[in-house]
C-alpha cells in the first residue's frame, strides 16, 4: 500500500531523526537539470515565474545559486516539511518503527525533487508543481515529470507492503502530475478527500482538508496499516468515513 502526499512551502530543520539513518534523493540527474535552468533566472524572472514577492524571489535565487554547495542545510524530508498537512502528520512524535513504515509506504511529490521518500535529505527550496517552467521541449513541470513519476510510482506500489494499492492523499495540483488512469490499469487507485457539512451539503474546505490529510497519514503510519479497508476506521477530530458519499475508488470522510 503506497500513499502519496504533497510537499509544503514552509520548512523546519530542527526535528530529530529517530530512525538513525537518512537516504539520498532519487532523481538527482533531473534535480541538477532543473537547478541548471533555474539558476539562470534573474530575481525578477523568478518573481514572475513563481508568482511570488521580490523578497521571496531573492531568497530562492540565492538558494539556486548555492544549491550544490555546503552552504545550504539538509534535512530528512518528512521532518523538514512543516505546512498544515505535516502538522497533522506530527512526525516529531514518530519512533524508529514509525519512520521505517513511512519510508516504505509514503511518497512525497515535488516540483523539484520529483518524488521524495520520508528520510531523503532535502535542501530548502520552492518550486511548486504548477510552475510553468519552460525549457527544451517542456511546457511545464507536469510535462517534465509525468512519465518519469508515473513509471516510478508503479514500481513503488509493487514493492510496498500490504495491499498493492495507491492511496492518493495529495492535492490535485500535485497528484495530476501522475497518469492515474495508467496506474489504475495495473493497480487500484483510491482518492481520499475530507468534507465539512455546510447546510444540507458536504463541501471541501481547504484549510481543514489539509490538516485532515496529515491526520490520516499519521493514523495509517502509527497503526502500520497495510489493508485498505482498515483506513475506513479513521475517526480523528470528528471525521468519519461516509459510506454514502464514498465509492470503491474514492474514500470520503466527513464531519459536522
């Protein structure tokens, strides 16, 4: 059973790695190729490309210029990311067994790194998957990564423990880099979402959904779940599996 999630924009490099080991990123040739493209951009170019402030563009310009030096600190990805999803995951509470389970069964999609395993060492960066980075024959990062990541994820599902299923807990911005239809020809794909009751309807509220994704990942890791059906027992912060809204390929959790 393989889970995929999105990365976060914010990072925290202070958490302790209780697994006692780290791993290297996988797509290193591709990372270098992207950095070689990005470090030729000016600060103004980066601001326009990434739709960020001049201050943030300057920070990222500096990171790209120094990316392959020792001046930029490294940290294990699951411990470094610190956005809403990762606050829900709460990796600082993980023991060695939790981190090892995550290393086998969790993958983080990334605009720069492609796919990251939880204990892969990463540097501070910002490059969202939706960035329309054009170079060579590529029109965007989706064009660049789709085939590479789809083929990689197919292999990872096969080597993951438990049911040979892809659990998509990532945002649409990131999960659409994968050809989920192609993956679905060989393995079951289950998309997960969280909804709040608003009047007579259930709706996705982004802020709540992000944390809920992290809470689900935490639940799966802490309980070492390998059977898809057991995911339905998740009930943190009043979320419950909604059998009426769910299907075989979409698990919907609701509250309210």
